[in-house]
């Protein structure tokens, strides 16, 4: 491709709303333009990259027996009402009406549509299992679209769905997709981790996310320094403290005056104790009213683990006025003893506490001599602490947690019979008995993967594409294309490399060399060939590697045949 034939509207300045580097560089390198909030046009250079990601995804999905389909983006409301998601999905679902006033939505995901097809067409266990995928535009009316195409409202996703006769078979497919995802992100040249992800109240290892490690990531990823346990922090487990023992040395419960002492730090100092002797009470609002998570004073509550322990659909930190209204107690003095209108969920560690301190549900007072086994009812206990850097790994004896930021690029999930039951996707087993299908679903964000690659691979000059995702692998930059010798050599390089199947961009513009080099750095082409009359006279061309900035002279034209090998090694 010749530069003059390609629309690459590069910019010197970043858009003012761009917070992360991938957004800045995608706009500056002319890959994308925003049409409306969270809605982007993909320009030629950007599309070349997305097509690379798609091609890798297709190959890996086909390898594991995935069949590609293309489902409608507009979906009838009736299907969503059957699955109960019409009401549950909330404002993220873009609802539309046709000319007959019939309700539809623009698909944010396709479980309903694919399950509708399968329930109508698949009747026997002989037709199972089935793995279908598509690469298609989704629309989610995200509350905070940002970071360019990384969190858009309209975005490209590869979504896949599998249907099975039993759980065992679902797990086998799940593992195969999981491996395919590892292959995809490896081939994209990304540093990523496969982490356990929250799967709501179901629990277990039914969901994994694939996170590209980058400081700008919205997720916190916890992983062991020793074993291969890695988890989204939302789900990361704390070590099991074991069964609590009663020392038989319980003090009486007693009120102590703690004027204006509200935080754990203040109370610790005032009462000359340590945070691990204080019971911290954090109140959350759920669909079933208020709940409190209680943890040791030196720990934080993990809202996702608490929500799952309580079996709630959602849990948000309750605001001060709501807490005051329902319990009669101001924040800072709330504690689990005789707390009104709040169900108590205790971290396992709290059960080990003896003669502890906690808020006395009365302004300026705390209790001492608090004993969880004796002094208050616990709805349920479990693991609800937020793990921290260097906390011990729950899976191996020796490791400790490290925490890094990650961008979720893929997510796999065993759905069980959630949708097949709601939509009645049944089949006949070998005994002629009707059974419900078991399902899995699997997603990769195409645009987000490309953006994550930039987050991980850039420098102050621009993008540094991994070769597999680069829009072009080689950029030919003639010092002066109107010079006859240079033009002839440039055209020859272009033709020879193109014939080898290498994607080459020939910068045939009349701009200054500096401009051309800067643009090449900005758009991130892995390898540049710089040709000028001086070197050509000596039978040489300059080759510069984007990643390392290394620049060397090579004999021309003999070096050209080494290009496939050289590209593999950068
Ligand atoms: P997030 O937690 O980031 O909102 P999600 O868990 O809702 O994402 P899934 O339903 O698991 O997303 O979708 C599968 C994949 O689609 C995600 O792993 C991500 O790569 C991509 N994706 C999801 N939402 C967006 C978005 N708004 N913009 C771009 N890609 C997205
Ligand atoms: Mg997800």
C-alpha cells in the first residue's frame, strides 16, 4: 500500500477528553474518530488492526470446533422478557421501537438469540455439544463510556456460546475455550493473566477473565508469587483461618467512653489497643435492606464477596443518612452488638477474635470485651476480606499476593441452565428422557484487545505494535521519493517484500524525512527501511527497529530475502 493512497489523518495533539495513552494514540495515529460519546468510526489503519485481532480469534476458535455465525444486532423484546433480562438489564440496554410500536433492543450480548435458535432446531443429544461464535457489533449504554474504544458504547465483540448434554461436557469445552483464549492473547503478543473471576452467588471456578497487565487497567489482579493462582481481586481468596477455639477467658461486655473517636486508627490509639482487636463494621444497602460486613480493624471489606455471601443481587455502601435513619446510630459508632435493622455477615477471622472492641451503637461510646460467639447474632460467616499486597496466598504454603492493574479483554463463563431453563432449550437424552441443556458463554473484546496492546506497547513517540497486530509490518521511507535511484530501489523493496506476503507501507509522500519518520513512529510499524542516494551508492539500506530503536546498514538487495526471518525475531 502506498501512503498517498491511504487515509491516515495523523494529529500532533491528543483529544482533550483522552485519559489513557491508547485512546490518545489511536486518535493521533488516525485509527479512529469519535462520532458521539462512546461511538467510534474505525478508519483504514484501525480496521487493519482489528481485522488482525479477528483473524487470530477466528483461527483459534475454528481450531477448537467453533462454528461461525452472524446473528442480528436488533433483537425482539419478547425474547428478553422470557429470560427476565428485559427488566433486569436496566439502562445499559438500548431499547427501540419499530414503526408498529413493537419493542426491540440493540443486542448487548446474544444469549437469548442463540438459545432461541438452538431450542427450535436441536432436539437430540446426538446434535450436542455445539460451539457457535460470531464477531459482531454490540451496544451497551455504558454509564461511563471512556478510554476510547476500550470502553465504548458501540464495540466489536467475539461472543461464543456452547450447548451441552451435561455439566462434564460443558467443563471440557470451557477448558478448550480457555486454552484457545490463551493462544489468542499470546499470538497477539500480549502480557496477560488468566484469572478467576466473580461468578456471582454461584461460586466455584465457573468464570475466568483474561487480563492484559497495564497500569491504566480498571481491574485489580491478585496473583501468587509462588504458585499459579491468580484472581480478580473481587474474588481473590484469603487464607482459611481454620476453626476458632474458645480460650475460656472471656471478659464481660463493657461500654467505654470514646469521645469523638470514630476511625479504627483513632479508637486504636485512644484505647491503647491494636487494629486486629477492633471489629470494623461496614454497612451496605442491598435489594433486601441493610447488611453489615464485619472484619478485623486491619482489614477491608470486599463488597463483591460480601454480596455473594449474603446472596444479594447487588450491594452498595450505604450512605450516612440511610444508616442513621435505619439504625439510629451515626457512622463511626456502629457495631454488631444489638444493631437494629441490619443483618450481620462476619469474616471468618472475626470468629477468632476474643475480648475485642467495637462501636457501641451510641455516640461517643465503644464496647470492650466483645466476643462474637456470645454477643451478637451472625447471619452467616465466610471470607469477605479484601486481600492486600503481600497477604499470604490461600493455595500454597509459601507465596504471597502481588497486585497489578489489568484490562479485562476476555471473559469465559459456565452459565449452567440459567438461559436454557428460562427459554426451555430441551433435548432428549439416550433414554428418550427430556433434559435441559447446559450452556457456556465466552467473550473477547476485539477493539479492547487492540487498545490494550497499545497500553502495553508504546513509547513517547507513539505506538510500538507487536508484529502480529501491526497494520503494516514494514514501512519503506525514501529520503526523497522523487530521486530516481531512490524511487527505483524503494519500489523494488516494496514489490519484493509484498511478493513475500509481507504487508508493506511505502511512504511516497513528498514530505521531509523527519515528518515521515515521525509518522512511522506514531503509527508504530515494527520495521522501517530508510533509503537514500548516499547509502544506495554504497549498495546499502538502513533498517531501523521500532521497539529497540536499533538502526543498522545492510547490503541491498541481498538483505531483502532475510526479511521473513528478521520479522519473526523482533
Ligand atoms: P466490563 O466489566 O469491562 O464492563 P463486562 O464484564 O461487562 O465488561 P463481558 O460481558 O464479559 O463484559 O464482555 C466480554 C468482553 O467484551 C469483555 O471481556 C471486554 O473485552 C469486551 N467489552 C465489554 N464491554 C465493553 C465495552 N464497553 N467496550 C469495549 N469492549 C467491551
Ligand atoms: Mg466480563
